[in-house]
C-alpha cells in the first residue's frame, strides 16, 4: 500500500468500478472522464479522496444528484458481479446481505483510521419475512450506498423485489426483498 | 404450469393456472418491476432536469460569448480604421518627384505589413531638397492586433529618428537599438526596407525586405544581408543605387513571393522581379495591377499580408 498511515484508502478496483459506472452512464464526460480513469491500480489501495473528487463532480453538476448517485451505486455493483469477483462471493441476493455481517464486505475495500472508516454492518436479517437492516457510518454518500445495496442484491438475479429505504435516518437502511 | 414456464411462452395460454407460490412470485415480480421502473424514472427525471439546466447554461454562455465577440468585432473595426488612417499619403514634394502606386492588403482586419513616407520638414521646406524624404516598408512577424501595435510603435520610432539623422543606416540602427529589448521581450521582429532619396540616387538599408531598381537597361536587386529589426543588436549596412528620371523602384514584403499555387509551388521573388522589369516602361499603376493580377491567378489562397510599392522618378533632382 503506497498511501500514508492514518489516511482513508479505498481499493483501486472499487474506485475503478465507481468511475467506470459514472463514465458508462455519461454522468461525467470529456476531460473529467480521462482524469477519473487514468492511473488507477485496481490491486492497490488508493486515497479515498480520489473517489470523493468524482463524487464532488456529480454533486456539482447535478441539481438532483440523489437518483444519479443511486444509479451509479447500482451499476457499480452490477459491474462488480458481472466482471469482478462478485459472482464468486455471493450466489444470491441474501448472500450479499450476509457478506455485510460484521462489516466484512466493506472492510475488504476500505481501510483507514477507525474514526474515519466507519462501519457498514448487517444488523438484522429475516430471510423468511424478506427483511433486513444495515447500519452505515461510512464516509460514502448515502444515495450511492442505497444503490450499492440494491445493485448488490439484484445482481445475482434470484430476487423479484428489492426495496431499500433510508429516508428516516440516512445511516439506517431498511431492506425488503422477495 | 409454473411461473417460469409461463414466462418462457411467446403467447398467453388459456386458461392460466398458477400455484399460490407462483402467484406470490408474480405479485412480487410485478411490485419489483414497478420499483425498478420508479427508480429508472427518478434517474431519467434527474438526468433530463440536468440536461435542461445544461442547455440553459449553454444558452447563457452563448449569449456571453456573442456579446464578447461583438465587442471584439467592434474593436477590430475601429482598429482597422485606425490602421488604415495611419497609412501615409505622399507629401506634395514626393508627388512632384515621384509617380507612386501602392497595393496593400492585410490578411485579417489588422495586420503586420506596413509602409510609410517619412519627411523631414526642415529639409523639405527648402523646396527641392530631396534628402527631405524617405520610404519605409516593414513586415512585422505575426498578424493581428499585436503586429498592428508594433507597427504603430515603429512608425513613431522612425518618425522620431528621421529628425535626428539623415543617414539611413544610422536611422535604422537607432530604431533597432531603441526597440531591440522591447521587440525581444514580446517575441516580435520586423523586416525593414528603408529608402532615402538623394540627388540621382537612392540610399537604402534592407533587412529581410525586397526591392529592385530598374535603371535604364540595368536592374539592381536590393542586398538583403542585414538582420530584421529586433533580431540582432548590431550595425546595418547602407547601399546606394543610381535613381534618375524614368528609373523605377519597387519595394515589397514577402506576402506575394512566398505564396503558393494549388500544387505547392512558390510564386518566388524572381517571378515578381522579372514581371516588374518586363513592364518597367508602363505606368506604375499598370505595373502594380499587372503584378497583382499575376499573383491572384497564381496563388491558391492568401496566406500573408501583401504590400507592393512601385514608383518612378519623374524628373532629375
């Protein structure tokens, strides 16, 4: 890892997936595109700030950025499943939720000081009722995270219905799936 | 029939019989599609809203650009008029002594080619004192407003130096000395053709310009070995050529001679010189027109400012 101690870092592949999703959706274009995708070593951890830079572009350009970031998160996880390691890690939508137990999924792609890195943890899961609860204190934008959950659960293709709601408290994601 | 079997069909079978489990799945699939459609709708609404905003911003930028362009165009029109106003008209003494014809065309609204008639009023006041006037032809590097500004600067410098010296080489050297650091600083230079008229001869300094004299049956080409203004800080050489009644003097910049035809062939100074010499017995206006016609027929497109001055000595001084 070539980043300095105490710095928040993200897996290069995650940044690549995020940037690629933005490019595929034509959310960022032109000069910003080449800047976002250049020199990303997908096997290394890179400063989280690089992801934040792209996120800032979206927030700056779009007046209503919520649905856009949600779609970016969704596309990012579809790419993770189709072209990345996703299909080897999760076989069903519920697997994706279980992968978040103890923040293990999140911890595999983001590292840094505890105070900055936060958690992305499965708190409850009732597969029979088709409900779950995820608590997130990460520095990621919450619309993006909602899209990540929807995309991660939808990608395996076994679920007919996925709904994620965090309107009451952005850090608590209420999930319903069937 | 299961729900998956039903979805695999291309037509709706009648009657449809589904288990409770499949009906439940159908229900959730329907709800799921509605959710997905809702998310798509929100995404496209946000995208369209952004597109509308982008168009509004683009319109605003276009308005601003249009305004800025209009201001620049107005400025350029004024600059064109100023530059045209700065071009000289021959003094009464020059008109008495010389037949003069000029072709001068800038590539853009304002340009870097420039010619001037200089008169030392104190000498000219003596009546027939030919040392009282000179002609300069200059080509400032580049085009546009910056070249035009250098032109006005050089015009003032030459006018000033004409008052201090009568020798062409001293005048050109003094201007070069004074302007050298300035021209180097702004990365500009200028070719110079400075001709002073004396009794039965001309004295000239030539740094990069073009000139020839048709004296009877002889043709003298200007020596072009001296540097451009602003290129070297050193002395200039001065040459003399006989110039008596009926003799022809032509001065020009590189605009014509460096033009090319559609095949990329150069027009060349030789072609222009030969043309001038061939028609030397005609009126100066006709000679200029003949050269311009030949140039226009030859060149594929104008690539530079063009200046050509042709003059004939009317009577012995």
